[in-house]
C-alpha cells in the first residue's frame, strides 16, 4: 500500500501512513492493535478474536487475536485501516 512506513511504537512494530498509525503489534505479541471505525461490528461477529480493553474505550482501535483471526478478515481490516488514515493521493494511487 502506498506511503506505508514501519516504526516502533511502544517498542513494537507499527505501521503508519502519512505519519498516522493504522496498526501495531501489541506488547504481548499475540494481538494486533488496529484502527477501525467498525469495531462493534467486528466484536459482534467474534468477540474472542476482536475485542477491546478499557484502555481502548475512547479510541478508534480494537485488538485482534492473531492466532484466531482468519487471513481474509485480517487483510480486510488492514486495508480498511490504511484507507481510513491515508491521504487522497495515496488512495488514488492504490485504487488505480
């Protein structure tokens, strides 16, 4: 995806687009923290795989259990998170 960079965030790998984080490995290395505007939908689908802790109540992020998540769901979440954070020029480049 255009414009993606990797940096450390809380000493774990994190992925950014245009200086905005859209996903990072949680410190436990078992879960992914991902930006989402539809977390209730995902958590309703499978609360064992998609969930939040109290820390994330007021943020647009959820946790994804990497041992449980289906590859297609993870791909959809990553692409959607990137699209939600990417500037228009990267969206156009990605969609062309």
